[in-house]
C-alpha cells in the first residue's frame, strides 16, 4: 500500500511565490527519487504564503530517505530561511479513492 505524505510550508509574509517556485524547480529530481509515485504542489486559496506538497510514495521510508537526501544537499536549510515555522509533515494510508462524476468526463 502506498503512503501519502503532506509537507506543509508556511512562508514568511510575501515569500509564498519563492517557496512554491523552489518546489517546482526541484520537481524533476524529486520525481526520479526511489519510490516516488506522484507529486502535487498546492497553494492555500486563502493564504498564498501557505504551500503544501502532496506526495505519494511506495513506502513511508522512501519519503524519509528522500527528505534526508534533500537535507544533506541544503534543501531544508534553504526552505527554513523562508519559513515562519518548521516543516509540518503528515503520513497517511489511503483508505478509499474514486473519481467523481465531474472528473470522469462521462457523456450522457
């Protein structure tokens, strides 16, 4: 079963664009990391300085290995300089997923 991970980043006021852009810049490398299945970068509609990465990994250890790899390369320190608080991580097991009618593009 895959592991879903959310990584919430709370940018300093006005730095949400910088945080989002850095995430997008490193996306190519991230997608090639062992166990990476899917990545989405999200931005809070009510707070542009709140950016979240929603990722899916083969196993939770794949994400922890990835984060350690990024930390070794200075990634974590670069982000921490732009944030008001530490990265907030959550690990989830997916219990159910189905596409709704609007996403199915069904023609009647």
